[in-house]
């Protein structure tokens, strides 16, 4: 049960809880703003900071978690995989995806979770994007693509088409998805190889870093393959409106930015750390409007 601050007096009802995001680089992270906003809004007596951390420095963070100096952390690039051996327990989703972005502590034991896939799933739900039986084009084959592929597989996508600059990584992603969802169909392809029927109805998810600040005019999908009948999700949230998002909107495609996914993965971390549905007490639109100014 989380302890709430007495909002009128500002007095804390318990020792302040401390959370952080760790990664390298981490200064650009929106997570501190997001978490602090929610803490303030709900009167939760807690703080959230960004800690620059290399793989070598991670054991220090472990000590701080076990000793109670930190009550939980989010993990970002490039540590999402390398932290796993340090954990005492991790759930089946972490095992499947092979990455951790949220660590909780209970009785000095470290529990690893992956809330990236939950964030993507919730963003789909909120935007009323149906993926059951759909064909999905995943652009990219890195860590983000693994969480997205997992979420889509969990929601019964029928066929994946993976498009990635490096074929070997696309092959690795294909094998990973097949090891979890053996009945799905997966092709590795190039844009020019796709027929119109596939393109026409596709859900396209950009999981590459192409279009991210400062390269805001780069587009991960050649524009001639974008059609009004598609659904486009760009998991990039900085800028809020990427080139892919802007082109999609201009031709009338249903488009979704990466910001809802970011917010939902953060709220899922709250629920884990406080062991109660904090996420239900927060207005998504309000949080999104607040964060947009920093994207
Ligand atoms: P993350 O964990 O955020 O997914 P990552 O594992 O480094 O980060 O993966 C980044 C993805 O963006 C990869 O699919 C990468 O393609 P490669 O596998 O060929 O490296 C893709 N990517 C990054 N820069 C790119 C670029 N300029 N053009 C095309 N793809 C790019």
C-alpha cells in the first residue's frame, strides 16, 4: 500500500520513497517529469531521478536497491538485457522478451519486469486499434521490436512482416517470435517486395530510431508505400509528431505516436512498485498534454 502525503500540510505520512531511471545516456529521458507529475498529482510522497549508469556501475545500483536507498527503478538503453543476471526473480514475459525495464524490490529481493510490451498493448487498446488476425509490418529488429512483437503476438496477430536494415537481426527477431508464437507466419522482406494487397491493409509499426530528434525529417518507411487505409504506429515520442506520423496524418491514415506507449509503460511500473492500480487514478490526456511540451 503506498503512503500518501497530506496535501494540505505537505507533511509526509511515511519516509519518502525513491525511484529512478538508469541508463546511458539518460539525461534526455522524459521519465522523471512523468513520474514526478503523477506523484504530485496523487500526493504520493516519492521522488524520481535519472541516474547515468554503465554496466560496470550497475552493482552499485543493486546495493542501493537491496539496502532500501532506492525502492524501484526503470532501466533503459543499453542496460535492458545486461541487468537480467543480477535479478533474483523475473516473470515469464521477461524470459520471453529477454529484456527488463522495471525492477521492484521486496524483502531485499530484486524482481525484474517488462512493462514495455504492456505499454504498447495498452496504447493499442486505448486507440481502439484491433490487431486480432491482422498482418503487421514491423520496421526494425532491435530491443523495441522484440517488445512490440511480443505484444502483437499476445494479441493474436496472424502474420508478421519484418523489414530491417540488417537481415541477420531480422532473422534473429523472427526466430524469437516463432519460439514464443509457433503458429504465426513471419516473412522477412523489403518494401519493394510487398504486394499492394498486403500494403493496403497493413498495420505498420516503426521500431527503429529513424526520425528521432535531431533527425526529425527522416522517415523509416519510403513515402510511396504509405496508404490512407493503413494504420501507422511510430514508437518514437521525440518529436511527438515524427515525419512518419506527419505523412500518415496528411494522407488520412490512422496514426499513433509513441507517447501513449511511454506513458502506459511508466504507469504499469507504478502499479508494480506500489502494488495497487495507480494507473487507474491518472488521466491519460492530461499526462500526454503535459509531456508533449517536452518531446
Ligand atoms: P532499440 O532497443 O531501441 O530497438 P536497437 O536494438 O539499437 O535499439 O535497434 C535499433 C533499430 O533501429 C534496429 O532495427 C536498427 O537497424 P539495424 O538492426 O540494421 O541496426 C534500426 N536503425 C537504426 N538506425 C537506422 C537507420 N539509419 N536506418 C535504418 N534502420 C536503422
